[in-house]
C-alpha cells in the first residue's frame, strides 16, 4: 500500500473497511449487485470524483459498509439533500452513532476529535460526513430531534447549496474563509502525525522542545501557507 493511501487511511479510518475502493472504485454493475435500490440518476454520476479524490460510488459504498442508511449515504455521495418528505423517512434505517462505525476504535477517533473542540455527541445522533468541514466537526452530528431544519439552517449559515428534502441556494461567504482571522492552527492530531514523520526522517527532531517543534510545524504547514 502506498504512503499516500496509508496517510489517507490514518486521516479517514472509516475507509479501512474498503481501502481497495480508493484505488479501484466499484463499477456500476458491482454497486447494483450489493445495492439494488440505487437508481439511474445516481448511477449516471457514480464515476464522478469528489473533492478529496474518491468517486461518488466509492463514497456511497463505504458509508453503506459502515452501516449508514441508503438515503443518507446517497445524499452525502451526491452532495445534495435527498428528495424526502419527513424527518422520519430521512433517518429511516440509519444506525445510532455508536453503531455507525466499523469498530469502537474508528468511532473513538471521531469522538476524541469532537471532544477536543469541547463537544460531546449525543448517543442518539448520526454523523454526517457531508456536513463535516474537518474530522469530528461538532456541527456534523445531527439528532432526529434536530432533523432537516437543523441541516437547512446550517447550510444557510455556511452558504452551502442543497436541493431535495432541504432547499438552500448557494451564496458567497460573508468573509474570506482563508483570511488569517478565520483560520485556526493545525489540529493537534495533524501536528502529532507531522512530528512523528519528521522524527522518523531526522532523529534530532525528537530532541527538540515540544513547544518549539509545535510552533515550527504550524509555521511551516499552518493556514498562513
């Protein structure tokens, strides 16, 4: 397995159930064998690549393997809200948070990421990767009580477009998201991973003061770059 794929799996452990989908995405025939509920509208777009380098078909299959309901997996893969009528049908078949991931280890990765930002998800919530700006984004955990109205308000706040069960028009952000005042330093998990990579290449790095090493990594790889 290449270093690039290994790094991707470290950042996205939910893909460890199907790493082959990253390299060799499932074909239309393969998807229909396992998921006959898919329709032509989805299959016409299943070969399209998403912004992070996987196909829509691979994203859908990965989520189904991790226990996500068809309607939610389809919404995330197409990056639009499904054409459904009620919150009940929207969440129908979806598993609660503690059953959604392939293993407790994978779940803990997202729980720890959320807790580092001062948020503890409800056991009744569902994690929506399509709403996450980063791993463990607190705003990506949605409960049935919050429902589609929460997703609509969140998309409106962010200026994200969606159509179907929730309809929101795209708008430009109120301020430049890349402006330094809107950027935060690298996540602690990224800093730790980068520190380990640097130490493997140069043993002297391991002897640097922790604070000095942290500031060096942020300066070189943080939002100002």
